[in-house]
């Protein structure tokens, strides 16, 4: 394979000259940032649309989004740095350099939830009602945002020869993301790795979660139920997708992927509260 190419051989798709950024007036703008930006805009539109349908103040969600964007990025960075501390302990200035990557979605979600808790309290609004509305925008943004990983050649899994298997030139991938298992499938004359496109799996899974909560919200019995369904649905998918990835953040000195463990916990907790609250309702 030539540099800057991406292929899905079992689908008969080969893309050439897939860069990681564009240059505007002499400045490089990463496609990752552009995709994330589009995801944020779509997420805000979806949340505001739902707020209007449920007779809430659209302005509250516009204002919340301004705070949530900032603190979600901070949360996503903190989460990544905490569980990748060995990369930063020798050069603390690298912590603020997010242009080199290093944002974890779970940290972003935690940051958004904390922000919503403070925001709703200050505005005297229902946290759970806002969470039901905001999660529709959140998962919509996630569907799009995951494609930033496509352009960055990251967030992929181990070797695969399945229908959606993806090939990437080794020279386009960070060395730390290439596992020993992947290298065992690289023989003389092969300059690429063939992987699970886990970013694509997650994007498709989130499409299903969005459809689920859009249907489920018609039958909810208490505020916060749609948000809990989102958390359970996303966590369930992330728990198995995380197991495939080669760039897992590990818990302490163990071999336990922290995001997989967190996913399983939030799934169980969310399902418990859904059943408990519905029975009371």
C-alpha cells in the first residue's frame, strides 16, 4: 500500500491520498478537529430540536452547550492523561498539547454530566429532564465524531479478515498502536496492517443507540430514563468494542482496560435504576 491510503479489501474499497489535515492560509487544520466540530454542531441541533418538541427553553440548551464543550474537552483530556501518566510524567507541558491527540470519550461524558449538574442547579432546572434531552444530541455527535479516528488512523483493533476489515500502511500509524498480534500477520513484502475498524463499529453501534432512545422516549415513565437507556446502550457496545482495541487505557499496573470496566459498571447501574424506578412508577 502507498502512504496516505486506506482500504477495506473485503468490501472492494480503496481510498488514496487520505490526508490527516488541510492547509488554510499556511495553517494545518486537522480533519479530526473538523469532524469533532461537525459532530458538536449536529449534537446541539439535535438537542435543541428535542427541547423544542418537549416544550423546553431552547436557549437553556444553547447556553449549556457552550459550557459543556469546554469542560467535556477538559474532562476527556484529564481522563486520558490520568490513565496514560507514564507518557506525561517527564514532560508536563505535553498535557496541554492536545494537537497530538489524547482525548477519551468517557472523560468527555463525565465532564458533560458534571457541567449539567452545576448548570441545571444554577438555572433551577431538572437535571434528569435535561439529561434525557441532551443525550440525544450527545449520541448524535458521537456517531459523527468517531470518524475523526478514521482520518487519524487510530482507535482500531487487532487483526481481522472480516467483512469490514481495514488496511492501513504501517508508516501512517503510531508505533505504540501496533500490537505484537498485529505484527505477527505482517510478513516480508507487506507494509500494511489489517485491523478491526473499531471506530466504525462504535459509530454504527451509536446509530442503533440513537434509534433505540428515539423510540424508547415515547414510553418513558420518569425523567432520566432515556439518559439511563443511553448510558446502558452505549456502555454495552463499548464494553465489547474496547476489548478489541490496541490502544487501551489500562487500570493502574493491571491488564484491565479501564473503559471496559467502567462500561460494565455503568450498564449494570443503569439497568438497576431503570427497573427500580419503573417498578415504583
